[in-house]
C-alpha cells in the first residue's frame, strides 16, 4: 500500500507541478493552504509534499489537540468530515459546545495519539476528487516539521511553515495549554529563532498575543473574518501584538452580486503601519470565482499581486505559480 500511494503521488506531482522558480520576488508568497488541498485530502504529508512540488513557499497546517496532549494536523477538532473516524470509532460520537455552538460528532480531544494514528484522511469537499480517501495518516506537528526540513533539503530551497491553532480558547477552558505545546515543539526544532522559516497565526487574538510573547523573534498573524473591525484604530491595536493580518479576500476585493467590486484600501492602510497582509482562500472552482474573472483564477491571483498582498493562501499552489509566470510577471 505504501508503494502504491507513493506511485500515485509521484504521478500527481508529474502531472500538476510547475517549475518552482518564481519569476519575481515581488510576487506574493505562495502559501499551500492545508497543503495542495485542491488535489489531495488536506493536512496530510502527501498534500504538503505536493504543495511544495507545485511551488509553495510555505505550507499551512492547522492543529487540534489529542486527549494526551499531541497536536495533530486537522482543520477542525470535529473529525467526521475529514477522516474515517465514524467507521473506526463509532462508539465515540458525542456532543461538544464550541464557540457557543453545540456540535455533534467525533472530536480529537477524545482520542489518544495512538487512536488518532488509526484514522485516515478524507477530502472534505464533495466536489473534489474523492479517490484518495482513507489512504493517508494524520501527521503530528513534530512530523510536519520533520517533513518541512526534509522538503527543504530535497528541493534545495527553504520551505516555510505557517501553523494555525484551531479553537485555542476552547482548549484553554479544558486546561490544554496549546500555545505552550506548539512553542515547545518549535523550540525543539530550533524554529523559534530570528530568521526562521516560521510564521504563527490564529483567529483568537489572545492566542496570537501569547505566541508573540513566547516567541518574540517570530512573525505573528492575526486572522480576520468578514465581520471584524478593520478601521485604522483596529489595525493599530493589532500592530501592538502582531506583525500581519490574514483577512478574507472579500475585505480586499468585495464581491458584489457575481462580480468583483472595487478594491478597498485595506492593504495600503495595513502596510502604512507596518502590517503585512496575507489574504485567504484562493480556490479555482467556479463557485469561488466571481463572474468578472471569466473562470480564470489567474486574473484573481494577478489582481491581488498588483494590489500588494504579501502572501496568498491557496488550495492550488501550481495555479498561483502558473499565473505569476504566464499572466502577471512583475519587475524585480
């Protein structure tokens, strides 16, 4: 099975990867959102490998906690959409209240490290390829960092990692010091030093501030939602504990009806006070592209590059690199 999986990934890389040589350093960083999640089940070694082969500068793993204190790469602590947990542990279904909402399912904090390792990843979006379901294991933070180091050697370039802690406030209420766990592992891999290929991020402001205090040499990003305050005063407050923001694309290029509207000045205002800007999430499918892009994701990549985004979270790194090379070359 391992050999068969390796062959499948090799074929995917050969079929979809572009040259990893970016045409200009002025292009935004390509951040493999959950890996190359447009092609493979997200947050797997295989998805991260493919993202880097496709030209990603950074891989973006999300982390949730296991019962015994390990951080595992998953987008949500409720596991039923992204793994085969319902089949492996049918008796562990339960309910939890997360951020004020009652959620029913199977949760990472109810499983030990060894139990999490029995799970296999699934593609959570039904409109994407489901043929890789139930093949790939769920990696820990330490395993992702080992992979990052290995891929850097393999591709002869420094691959960065931009981890996100999911629901840190929920875990704090359980007395799970997830920020401390993350920082401890980063220190073990010597990634807490200035100049390391590491950026930390979270939606929870107190978590971002805590990680910034624990690793003052590492850039921290405050993730935003469509409903967050982005006034000058709000940005100035973020600047006191973070180095950048991660806004949804709509806060930079609003979608009006089925068309991309006039860009806002968010990037310019953030840059003015020294905050970098990393918008999310760039996806090629029709339902994620306003009609004004005529079904061409390159137009979106190029627009955000022209607006001055510092990095882009994308499910398909190869499409971002292809756009940079073919559609929006920028002067060095």
